[in-house]
């Protein structure tokens, strides 16, 4: 095939994204990429239809990734005598953690195993038979019985079916203060999807709202819920439903007063990332996935090769903050812990670390995200560079919002625009 090298080069970036999304360990992913290219070169004579090159190439990559995980599964034992340290990572309220662990400990090893695989590992039912070497029907039967056993032993009653999923956020932003702590920042595991605040785990629900400053009035509200397991291009994740009410113009999908989006997101040991997004716009259902290049990456992607945002956070020294003066390293995908702060909001005080990101989705923007020890957002704040979108607004932000707080980032002025809070701080 004379055009093989050209076709491979044209599809290389998409192939990299495909493999790197499936395999979180970078060196392993690079090995699989090389193996895929070598296999394609070796078998190129078997491809009769050049138009099918992309699908054929991705099929090879899919099988290489499957082989990788099959080999790892053969070498790994699942230890059932320990439940994940933080139950919040599994969609369980932190206050119920002891009850959950005690209930699991009271179950038989077989019940504990099936629940662990389905809820904590988030394996779909169709995958479990391969691991346990039992039929799918047996998996379904065991899972049903294990749920019943857990339900009988769990000390708290289940929530009522049909309960409203959406918590109505206040129309006015609660008063808050931010005080710098003299203590060093703590490391934190941050499992939320960047910019959407929900953890992509089964059972998670969340409502958040946006508040313009200086009026502190609610402008947009969003109710989110994890619906269940999902898969995009062979990559497993969860489907998340998001209903935005009174969205910003850039989120309104053609001027709608209410927009329903569906995401597929994935949480790994090291990163959290969005794999796909869909919504209705002008009567057309639109879909975007991580293979769609800029159309996806500019809105939903983050990180090198769109690996997603890091979940294990500690200060790296890429962003340094002294008061309201910020300096950053000269590199892409800047996200760093910049200090420890006590945030008092709605009459409650939270011990937090401040995570700042720089130019995440739009050039000339900075955000502050205050996370507590559970890795949940207490307060999120957005700042714009003074000349951000000057072509549209025809004014500097110091003129548009003259009384709002300001930061100096690498010598340039940034102006506070709006804040976001979630029902996490209102229902705790």
C-alpha cells in the first residue's frame, strides 16, 4: 500500500488520543501505540479498501489495549478485605462511611466481591464474567442477592423513590470570607470533573449555581446526575446528565432557556476526564468525542493529549501566589495548589487549599477553586484578563466591573467576574 505512511500520519494524533484515553499509564500507552503501528505496517497488505483504513487501524489498537488489560488481569488478585479508604469516591455520603464498611464486612466473601467489582470498580455486568469465570446470568443473580443482603444489614433506610434530584440554589450568593492560613497546604484527591463539580461515580448527584458580581445574583443553575455505566470508542466511563437553567450565552446552545447535556466521563487513579458530550441545538442532536480534535478539546478537554485534570494534587511550584500577585511557569496546562485558606461561607468555616488554573479553556482567564479535605469544591471564582474579549465588549474589564476584586498575573491585571457554589456546602 503506497499511501500507508501518509494515511498513518494523518490518523496518528487521533490514534494517540484513542490509546491514551484507554490506558492511563503513559509508558504503557506509548508501547501500545508502537505495537499498533508495527502491526498495521505488517498487515497492511490485508487491507483491500483504503477508505476503511481508519476503522481498521483503530480495530488493531482496540485489540492491543484489550490484550494489555487481559494480561494485567491475569497477574492481579482483587483483595476483598479492604474497601476504598474514602467512601466519597464511590458516591457514598461521608457520614455513612463507617456503616457501609461495617455492612460490607458482615457480608459473605462472594457477596462482597460482586459488590466491590460492580460499585467500587464500576465494572459493567458484561465484563465481570470474564474476571470470575462464571456466566452472565450467574453474575446478575449474585448481584441481585448481594444487594438484598446488603440492604438487609445496612442500618439506614433507603431514600424515597421519585424524590426531586434538583436542589434549588439560593437567588443571592451567600456572604463569604477568605483568610490565608499560616499552615502549609495539604495534599488532596480531587475527583470532580473540571468545571462541572460532579464526581463521575455511580450514585452521584449535584446542583451548582453561578453568581455574577458585584450584584451576587444567581444567573445560571445546573442539576447533574450520574445515570450509569457508559462507553465511548471502547473506553469505559459513566454517563452524566446535566440540565442547565438560564445558561450563559455561550452555554445556551442556540439561545435555549434550558439546555440538557449528556457527558461521558472517566475517573482513573491519576486523572478525571470527559470523553464525550451531546446536546440538542436547533432541533439537531450534536455529539462530540475526544477524537474530534479542536471541536471537542477547546470546550471539554484538558491536559497533554487530553489526558484530563490530575486528581492527586499537591503544590508543584508552577503557580506562585503572594497576596493578589500571581506568577506562573512558562508551560501549558497550568493547574497548581497555591496555598491554604479558611473559607467561611453561609456561617460555616472550611479548611481548604486553593487550586488555581491558568488559560484552561480560554486564553486570558484564571480560576480559583477552594477544595476541602474531601476534595470537594467549597467555592470557585473566575477572573478575566483586563482585555479579555475586548473585540466583543469594547471595554476593559476594569471599566466594565470597576469595583470587583483584581489579581495581577505575570504583571497583567485580571478582574473578578463570577463565582460558583454547589449544594455540597448547603446540605452538609
